C-alpha cells in the first residue's frame, strides 16, 4: 500500500500493462482478462488484476504526463516488486511514414524534462527502452502477424506547444510524440527493472488527421494483444 495505490502487495502482478486512461484500463480488463478484480481506485486511477491465458497480469492506469506515470510506475517497481511495465498509449505522428493506427515500438524516449536527472541521476535527455522487453515485443508481434515500427519518440511535457512542433521534430530526428515514456524508462533504469512503450498513432501532424476517443478505444486492440501476449512470455 502506498499513498497512491491501495492494493495489497499480492494483488499486483509481476507484469503490468499501463494505459494512460484509467477507463481504458477497465475496458482492457473486461475484454481480455478472466477472474479480474479491481485492486485500486484511489483518485479513480483504476487498476485491475486478472488472468490472460493463464498468466496473471495487472492493467493499471497511469494518467497523463511524466509526473503522473512517474509516481505510479515508481511505486509499482519499488514497493510492489513489479518486474516489467509495458505502456500502451496513443501518439501523434511527426513522420509521413507513420499512418493512423500504425503501431510503434519505442526504441528511444526523448524529452526536455528534468525528470531523468531528478529521479534517476541520468544526465541525458534520451533513454532506451529495456532491450529484453523491446525485443520480446518485436518477436511477439511477428508471431501474431501484426506490424510494429521502431521509433524515436518525443516524450513531451507540453501538449499545446508554442513553438513549431514539426521543426523541433526534424531537428531532433523524432518520429512521433506522446507524454509518458521518458519517466517510465527513467524509473526502470533507477529500479533496475524492465520497461517498454507501445503506441498506436491516433493523429498526424503531417496529414492533420485526428481520431475520436471512441475510435481510439476500439482500434487499439492489436496493440493490447501484443502487450498481453508478451506478458505471457515473461
């Protein structure tokens, strides 16, 4: 039990699938898990633990931004002895090679946040995904005939950016943007655990396409399947 998670230690699985939206965590649990149980509802950050094809998995909301996922992922790694966290979320495409609903396996999280330095003493604005988990996700996707694309991901603190996002992306060789992976990867380094980030492209800075919340919820299932199938191998 922590200030932000009311679950008992034994109620959290060793592998956690972490969407940003707690309501998406509920949808995933109801659609994919058997014998699932709501184990956290503090601040309505829902977390469910159940079985996926016989493997115990926790589906846990993270909230938005490095600050929020930073708290939850650290507490899960440090106090609940979670071994691996796979973030599953949405991203905006900077690259014309990424189309709506393409799935990205994050190679590097790049950000401007002081989080890596303050939380993990990392003097860099980019952090690699855990190789073991990254490779296993690619293997699992291939086995399930689902295409995933490696990407250098902008983990931004600012949703409504004042300066030109596309110019910044080009300058730093960034493929797409989200808001959480940098903190998750930093916490994995600090706690010597495993973290990866799967993203589905939900909008594009290139084509200006935008999807609705309902469309995202209904069309992200291939990404969720990859994450859950990977969990069975850990």
